[in-house]
C-alpha cells in the first residue's frame, strides 16, 4: 500500500455474521489499495456496518452514524439498517451513501467515486495481508446468508433475503486459507446452519476428489478433516442434526451445539412461527446426549413474547431445567419495526417482562452453577485466549469465545502463547466460569 493512499475507517456493529461482512469489506478495500484507519481523525471516510435487528440495535446504529459524522463527516452506511435508507436519512440526511447488507460493490463504488486513489493506478500496490477482526487463533466462517423461515418477531428474511448457501468448495477453500494463516478454531455461522444446502437442492459436487451432496453433514465432516476445532452455531433442531453427533463423539467436531430454541411452550412457539416444534425437542436432546453424553448445548430464549401467560412462562422454566441447557442467553421481547408480532394482541407490560427476565436468568444461573460443579475434578483440553501476568484465560471445548464462560488458570512458571492448547484439571467453579490447574506433560 502506498503511504499516501486514502484511509478508510470502519465501525462494525452487531453479531458475528456482521463481523464477517466487515472483514470481507476491509479486505476488498485493501485489495483496491486503500489503507485502514483505526481513528476517525486519520480516516478519509468512515464505513459504519450497522445492525438493525432490534429497535435498541437500530438506536445504537443511528448513534454510531451520528458519532462518525461528527468526528469525520464522510460516512457510508451499510449492513442491516442500510435496507431502510429513508429511516437513516430521517436522522442523518448528510451520510455520503447507504447500501444494504452485503452490498459490498455499492460501498466500494461510493468510496472509489468520492475518495479516489490519486496515485497512478498502475503503481498502486494493493496490500497482500489479510485482515481479520477476531484474534488469530479463531475465525467465524459464514456458510450461508439469509433465511427461509418467517418467525413473527424477526425481520432478517426481509433484510437479508432467502437462504443462499455458499458452495462447499468455496467454504472449504476459505477454511483452508484461514487455517494456513493460524486459525485453530472455526466457528460455523449462518442464520440457519442446519438448513445448509437446501436452496442448492443438496446438489452433488466434487470435493477433495469425492462426489458429495451439499449438506451440513458432508460440509462439517470435510471441515473436521482440517484437524482444527470446529464449533457449530445457529443449529435448528431438525431430525438430521442427529447425524452430526457421532462426529462429536469421535472427537472430530467439538461437542457443542448452539441451538436457538427461543421458547419451549408449543403455543408460544406457534405464535412465534418457529421452524421447529418443541414436542420432540426434549426427545432430540436426550437422543443427542445418548450418543455423546459430553455434549454442551447453548441456547437463546425470548421472554415476554406477546400473549405469554404465566403458565407458559413457567413451562419454559421447567423445560429449561429438564433440558439441562448448559449455556443460556435471554432477550426481553421488544417490538421490531416491520415484524408481524408487533400487531399481536397481548403485549406485556415492561415490568412483567423484566420480572420474567430476572426469574429466567436466576434459574439459568442456578442451572449453570450446578452443571459447572459437575466438571470439578475432570480434565479438559483448553485453548489459551489471553496470557495475563500471573494467570492464563483459557476456554474449554464446551465454551465458545465471547459468549460463554472461561477457565482461569494460575501460571507463573512457563511462557505460553495465545491459541496454544493446554490440559487443565478443573479445581473450582462459580456461576459461569471455571478455575483449574495446568497439567504439564
Ligand atoms: S429462523 Fe427465524 S429468527 Fe432465525 S433468522 Fe430465520 S426468521 Fe429470523
């Protein structure tokens, strides 16, 4: 990159899926010869990659756009909120350009038009280094975009369109290149990971010299051959998910499933128009655990959905206990502009929603505490996420970065590197985290 090349700042908001889009954008900019600025001052323009899922996220996005306009002045907006340009222009009429999610070319067109590279294009030296927004040792790998479902509280399908799976060849080639650059853990993400390949009619394709159907099992099985940790997120509990569990039992894939159940009561799930019906969810969970008893399940839930009765909520609490979900996240229901649930009857008062949230989190905390206690005395392989002065912050195979717990391990003797795998014996536990000691072989 020429030292006089224009520099672009990037503010990335939202979920890991948006983070992956930000990485793509940064790398496309670098390929064109632009520099990346860490500060508003140094940047010739700023791209704000927004989140527009909940109204609170929209407010955060509008605030970030406002800050970028104040601090820099030249702002291009992309991401989920970019699908509603009028909404953005109502608050910020002076943004330079607005593009929807994954409209990389529109963002790049606006940048090249407004902030052209002045040096001779034949002499411009695009950067060959690849930028990642996560630490070197783990990477998010997005396998598809969009979603075919129509959950009543969600506007993702209207923002990102129907399911669009990437080819296995392109995913595997990205995975290999991430591994070559130091990734030791791939976090598989999408809106609906279990549905991978459905839009491609599960077509047969040539992968590593074999003819394979484009489906989640074959994809995960091939990724597992890379010899790194593979962790599955956003898996809906369709019957075929059971096929993935033996891969976990054979230690080819981490014994971890992130399954966004959202609720457990059949009537609430019906009103939510969720893709899966819970009648068989408990059976499925126990079937998965009969194949791999170590399986760790993470899930997210929504409390206070319109019309949720006290007994439906209590059903959810009991279900949570019966399902023994290991890691739990919870959202308080809120209306999202454009979602069908806004028009439903039975919206609950904020106090009731808050009360249910508190009760849910307190039950989830008790469960987590109990489940973590069971790990005391056991030995696990952990990855080092951070090296502190007198201890290491590690993470077990049962925990994803940024959302789950940690394993704290005292260390004063040896030099360790972030990303290194260590064997840890668990000595103590708290509500969400573990403490252990290093076993040196
Ligand atoms: S499955 Fe439902 S909640 Fe998830 S992205 Fe699709 S519509 Fe939204």
